[in-house]
C-alpha cells in the first residue's frame, strides 16, 4: 500500500460527528490556503451516491453480507476513479467521511464477512492507495445512536443492535491499535468545538508543515 499524505479519512460509529468534523477540518485547511475536496462514503460521486441509496434504505437484513460488501466496494471504486484519484493527482487535499476501514468494521465485524475476503477484494479497487492519516472518532454506541435518532438522512445501519455497534467500535479501535502510524483515535463524546480542537492537534502533529 502507498500512503498518500494529502488523503485524510474520518471514521467512527453512528452519531460520532464525522460529517461535522470533516467540514471543520476542511475549513481549517482552506484557511491556510489549501485546496480541499470533502467527500463521503458510500457516495461522493453521482454513480456512487446511487449505490449509497441502495445501501442505506430498507430493513436491517436487506442485503446478504457479501453482496453488501460488494456494493460498498463498487461505490468505492467509482468514487476513487471519478473523484479521489483526480483530486490527489491535482495536488489537492482529500478529506473523506469514511473509507475502507468502515467496510472492515461494519461488514467484517458487523456482518461476519471474513477480513481476508474483504482485503482481497480491496486490492484491485484501491490500486495500493492508503490514507496518510485516518482519524477514528470514538464514542460509545449508545450515545452515538441517541445522537443519530431523528436525522433526515437516517440509514438502516442505525437500526442495527447496540451489540453489533459495540463490535464495530471494537473493530475500529483494533485497527487503530494495529496501525498507529496511520491511525489516531479522537474522543468524540464532547462538544463539536473540543473534538475539532483534538482533530486539528492530531493533524498538525502528523503534518508539521501545517503546524505553524
């Protein structure tokens, strides 16, 4: 895998505040004169958003777990080809709300798809791309799910059991522990301002050119 310094991904469970922190981080980078693409998964391009609509609607058990994994990877591939690869080639920063760690946590630990299968499927999709930094916004699932209730864009994932979301949280924290050179954990239980301060502290530490 090739780590790209200008590619930052933001991971976390439901209600962790990922979208808010992506916007705040992008604004901070833009204030320093950087060009930033903010995006999300599944989605980020028209075709990938069409797949997103299939994934987030319906009952909790709508998809066979492997079929669901394949849909996520199809959306990711289109997202990479149409948005992420071109932006990185232009020298822009890319800040994405979710990337492949979500698939490993949600479909791996959440739906029992073997990680070896997920990783093998990712090889041609990613073409070796790895984020320069992955921020994992950590929050107890009960708190995150309570925050997420009533959102206009609520998804079927929010109707999964708390136990399943606990497994997803453990999987994300395990990824962070296994890959400390790429990942950093942020306590997301506080208010948006304090979380944003923690995010920027980690970003500035990882990329010294931004610290001034």
